[in-house]
C-alpha cells in the first residue's frame, strides 16, 4: 500500500468512525469500509493459508514412513 493510499484509507476510517459514533453511518458506508479493510487482508489470508499447508506437510508423516516404523518393531 502506498503512502497516498494509506493516507486516504486513514481519512476514510476516521470519517466512518465519526459517522458510526454519531449514529449516521449508512449501510453503503459500512459496505465501503468492509471492502476497503478486507482489500489489504487478501494477501495476508493467502500467506496464512500457505503457511498452514506447509506446517501440515511437516507435521503429518507419510504413510510409507509410518509403515517403515511398524516394520522395524
């Protein structure tokens, strides 16, 4: 996110927050806020999912490894 986008997003957040406190936040403004806030989270979600997949591959041994261990007993 560039500095200009960050400043614009921060200004929008301040506007939405003020409207929410005053009780004047519209459904359309809520939708805009959710879209804006989620836009920056797409890459974080993807990175998190990739990390979980890698961790699962490491944590779950293969069937061949398990059978080899049983054969050694």
